C-alpha cells in the first residue's frame, strides 16, 4: 500500500490536510500516530502500543491512474511530529504540524542561489570562475559580462531564467525582510545577492536598451559553451554572448530593475537611479515592439505594473492598460470545442485554434491578472473585468482540471489536437488533456514550474477573491513538489526523503535546489529518475522552480519572523 503526504507537513490552521492512498488492499480506515508519544514501535521492556491520536474513514474513487482514497485529517491541529498508518502495517513519511513549515525552508533555496554565483568563489563548491566572459558571437567583440548566476545543473547563464532568481529574491526581501547576515554584515544577505546577480543583467543591456539573450548558451542551445574556462580573456576557451531578441527577457528585465530600484531607493539613491534608468531604457526600446502570446502579455503586465508604481509615468500607464487588454483578448469566456467542462482558459495566440501551455510560465497569466487587479482602481470597469477573468480562469478552468486526479495536481495542458502514439485523455467534446508534457518532438520537462507558478497565481487569486478553496488548491501544487506525489519524492534537495540525485554535472548536490520534477511517458503516466541515470528532464535543477517557490513562500509567510540564523 502507498501513502503519499506532503513531506514538509502542515500548519495548524491549514484546511484540507490530506494524504492520498492507493494499493491492492481495500482498507476502509486510517490512523494518525503522534511520534512524540514514544509508543511507536519501541523495542524492549518499555514497549507499549501506539497511541492513535486521530482516526478517519477512507473515501475511494476511480481516476485515470487507478483507484485511490483520500485520507482527510483536517481537524488535527496540535503541533507535533506525526505519521499516517494503515493498521500499523503500512506507514507514511513522518510529517510535522507547525506554524513555520514553509518559512523554515526559505533559507535553503536562497543559499542554492548564492552557490550558483558565477564570477565569484562558492565556498566548498568552486573557485572564482568565468572571469573571461564573454565575446559576442556575432562580432567577436569582447564585452565584460562577468557575474550573475549559473542556471540549472550547468554553467550557462540564460538571462530569461536567471532573472527569475532575482525576481524571487526581490519578493522574499519585499514580503519578509529576513535579518540574514551570514554573507554580508552591512547590507544583509538578500540585498547583497540581488546586487551580485544584477551586475550581470545590467552588463547585458545594449546601448539601445535591448537586453541580450544569454552567455554560454552555445549555438541553438547546445553545450559548446557549457564548460569551465581559464579565466583569461582571448584564449580558446572563451565563451560567447548571444545577442538575440526575446520579448519575455525585456519585460522580465524591466520588472526586475523597477523592483530593485524600489528596494534600494532609501539606502542607495545612486544605485536605485541606475536601475530605474535601465528599466526606462528598455521600456523605450520596447515602444514599437508588440506581444503575441499570453506569456509575453503577462510579463509585460507585471513589468509595467512595477514600473508605473515606481515612476507614475502616464506613458507607462497607457502601455500597461493596452497590455492588459491584449492579455484579456486571448481568454475564452465561453464553452467552446463542443464541450461544457472548462472555460476561462487562454489561447496560444490570436488565431485561437489551440490553448496556451508552458512548462515554465503556465501560471503567469493568472499572476498578471491578479497584479493588474491591484493596480486597477476599486469599482472601475477594468477592476470588474479583471475579477471576472480571474474567476473564469480559476473556477472555470483550473478547478475542474484539478479534479481529474486525487492529488489535485493541475494537469499540464489541454489540447485541440492529438499526436499519434501518445495518450491524450478526453476532457469533453473536441478537447483533450495530458497530466504531463507531450513527449514526441518535445523536451518533456517535469512539471514543477507549471505547478509552482500556478501556486503563486492561485494564492493571489484566493486572496483577491477571498476564496479559501483557491488558496488550498495553491498549496496542493506545492505539496506535490514537496513529496505529496505518486513517487513519494520530495523534489527539493535537503528537504523530505527519497530525493532524486540531481542532474547537476558541475557542482553536484546543492541544498535548496529544486529539480524539474515528475514528467510523463508517452502513455502519460508519471516518470521520475530515481535510478541516477542523470535524466535532465526530471532531475535537473532549474532557476524558475526556485524562484516560484520563493515567491509562493514569501507571500504565504507574511507576518512571520524568519530566524536570523541560517537554519
């Protein structure tokens, strides 16, 4: 028998404390044991029976992966260390009930980011590196782009993904202001880390305001630049700058620079002005650029909200409202494709023939809608439109999808067309869905950023709509990542048990890193590399997962004081 539960545990007041149970025995009940009672499996003359502190009935139902039961122990709220047992024969991972189950984890992903520094020594991991970054691939000109962070389980510096680390750190500092002084006594750890990463991003901005694509990304994403160097400019192992354009990168850069300018405005006016000017330069560069996808519109909305809050510029406001309108224009408000199961979803583009899916940014449209709702004046027509859009997407699309499986995990995507040789599950009419990314012709990433970005969006939507069910659904996405999944695997290194060994080919295991997570086979059943085959699709660290977790945790822990010591 299998018992799947969030390895981190639960807070005393959490609603819907659930475990998922499956296996061959038709059991009808479960028990919860308080491990601090010292009765559990004790050996010797003092042994006594376990003290059961909670009993519940199992509710079985059929799902696409088989027959599962939900164990609901929501009334249990006393802080302690527990496990779930089935008649003392099958046991779950021990888990805690305590108020700081999330806040106590946040230092680990922060230190993961610190250890991913490029250009600096990372104690016990690597010496100063890549001091010769980098030459432009198009002209051969050397441009100082030393600094930043390595992305993922390699040494490449993708701007789109490592900017996410800065945004996550900014959320952590804004929401919680941790008094961490391990690495920087004067400024504090988080602000010092933000400065470190941002030196690289500022260097990647061209004179016309465009932000370049990456350093070390190779040719078309290959591994030709993915290596250590001799730190000497002009030798054969120099890495290259790719200067290609990405709309998402420009908007992420604007968002982050405006965020940093606001954070440092009081303590370092010069630096804050430098970041503001950088954001404004890229905003001017984007004046004649248009967006086409929900991802691009969403990042534009987030960026322009930050920039308008900082500057109050009416030109920024006008562009912001145009981008909000563009995002809303891609949402479907009716039931289409001959089905009555879902609505409120976003189309991939203005052709409206397929739905938006993204292994990284699938939750960004919801995050952007909620951020725009903060901007919109109370009672305004825009505020009402945004409320309706948020209600449709969460209650009309995400909630029905989450009921397709006992974990309340939001399936990866809905499709209007299928690929031969792969399993697509009928949703209704002419729509199909998959729990995981399609395999044929795709990278088939694990779904951790898909889930964690939706957790951020659902958390914000639950707050805005005052809907506790949406906040629970947000938490269920995080619980999947933290061990409450089909593989009983906590997907953050250093938390829980049964962690995959990461596809981290240069630094190895890093506490606080989050791997890509569970992917699917052609048959759309879960797959996770727990056999150390170094399968990057499921076991590689990636910056966006860490960012979204910090983003979620920072907001979820508002009002809590973080311990000033690292752990």
